[in-house]
C-alpha cells in the first residue's frame, strides 16, 4: 500500500502520469479509499459511485470474497504462462461456459475489453476467411488498433489508418433520435434491419466476417434496441454465413438484471466479448466466449493471437470469486428490484425537468439525455461538447458527491449492483437538485 499523502499524490500525478482521454494539464481528484458503493478523497469527502467507475465495479468495493481469493492465489501461483493449465483459469472458463448459451464451448482470456474485441476480430476473420467487419457508429469497443477502428464514436479518429481496412459502420437503432414516428418496436426493428440488409447488399455478404454490436450501446447513451432488432441481426447472420458478435464488456455480468444483456432478446451470439464485471475491476481481465463450431475449427489450427497475461492466475482467481458472489448475494435479483425503482425515479425526473428529453434504463444501466426543447428534441449542447456544458453538469454532480460520466448529451447512471433502494434514493436526490440548476442556468 502506498504511503503517499494527498499533496504527494497530486504532485507526482501531475508530474509523471499521462491520463487516458484527458489533457496533460488536467488535475484529477486524488482518491484515497473506497468501501461499498462509495469512494473517498483525501479530505474525507464521500462520493456515490453512480457509474461503478467505468461500469465495472459491479460488486462494490471491499468485497472480502474476492480479496481473500486474490490473497490466497498470490501465495500459491501468482502467474504462469498461458501455455500451461492453471486451476483458476480452468475453473473460471468452465463457470463462464455454463453461464453462457448452450452453443458456447470455450473461453479465451485477455487483459480487458479492448483486447477481447481485438481477439474477436482476429478470430472472425480467420474462421470465415472474410475481411469486412460491420459495427455501429455510436459504439465504443476499445482503443487498440483493431478495437479502435471497430468503434464508431470519434475516439476512433486517432486510430484510423489506411492499414486498418475492412471496418464498415451502420447506424444504431436510436429510436428517440429518429425522424420516423414508429408505432411500435416491430416497426422500428424492421426499419433498422432493412437498412443493414441494404448495406450488406452493397458490401457483399460473401466479404463480411461479422456483425459486431454492443448488445446495448453503453458509454454512448445506453441505447436499448427495440424488440426484434437483435433477433433480426441473428437471422441476417444465419442466412449469410456471418458471425454475430455481442460485446458484453459493459452490459454483461448482471448490469441489466440478467447475466448477459442479449438474454433479454433470446439470441445466441457466435462470439461474446466480456471484461469489466467478470472481476468487478479488482484485477484486470477480459475475454471471448466462442461457439462450438468455432472451437472445433481451432482444434487442429493455431489461434494466431496471444498475450503474456492471458488467463492470469490472480485475475482468474478474482473472477471465480466474483462470479460466485453474484449468485451468493443475489445481485441479479437486487438489480431487477432496485432497477425498477431507478426507472420510476427517472420517469419522475423526465416529467419534472425541462432539460430532460429522454430517459433510458434497464436494470441498473441507465442514461439521461439532455435537450434545449422537449418538443423539437434539440440537443442541449453541440455534438460531443463533453468539455463544455456537459462537463460542467458532471462537475456540479461530482461537487455534491454524485460521481458519474457521460458523452454527447447523455449522462450515464450505472451504480454498483449491491446498491440499496435507500442509497439509490439518496443519490438520485442529488441528481434531481442539480437538474434544477440546469433548468435555471442552461435553458
């Protein structure tokens, strides 16, 4: 444990650290400790972690089951190269296959979500012999070369390069922002699925290795697909020999009230990518779950992808304890119960505040979208104005102890799955009060 005090932490951070997605002259809040759903700065100020950091600390802080598992493992086998078998990796792989749909056979472990998606790109292209990968504009899949180009939001721009070819983008089923007054989910899904079919016709189905989707678009606004949409993508893939890959990095492991978000629509992906909630961030871990057909393909072929820390012993031990804890603590049930309350509170907030255009929620996975005008749906700020008005709103929340993040005109709400109804109501009272200020100041 580091012995740095507050001043040393700030000084060394500013002098020696380059933070991701931030300018070098940014001064982050120095955090000292965390417990339950809260974290604390060096002045003792308490913050409700209403985004589970980056939607990963699902079981909250200080979980003794995971801490003990890591402590025990570090004494026995802290690391072994991925060519060997280890008990924690074997056990976690078995657990994940048993949690997944019955078409899933094996797991390949990575260090996080970006390289999980990178591995999935590699596998899809090798397995199908095709090069093109379809993904959505509002998606975020990571920041490595492949996963960054797979992503659709502007964070891909620094990674776009002539060498990274074959990435084709299509639109999210963003019903709230559509100019078409869909009567129901069936109409909306049919429209968006037909647009994908049109793109496939022009790109050539025989050239497409995979259609890659976040089961629920996460960081870019918790866009929940209309019923029939994921089923439609599954049908397209089946008809054209294309792999369906679901990115469950953010939405997986109980976040939506089911272990995996795609379960809400009864589809079976060919590849599932995961990270975050598998260990709740206690040790970094990610991976891909692959279908029986793909696993059989690689029985006599080398998977040309590898990582020094693939199946890391400490990470997998943390994963075993974490996945067991979901069941032990009834976290899926708690997510469903408290998530219902969150939905009710968000609907009240939508009715009350002029600045709120839409609220989207499923389990403990939600976003609030800000507008200047409810009728016209004009966004509160220009596209991607994270450092301006939206940054100030997030700052107002943080000043009052409500910590979260957002992109464009959306603020995400995704607290640890251990949150109680009482804690949720306390936190959302802060959110409500800040929106009073937004109504008065920015409209």
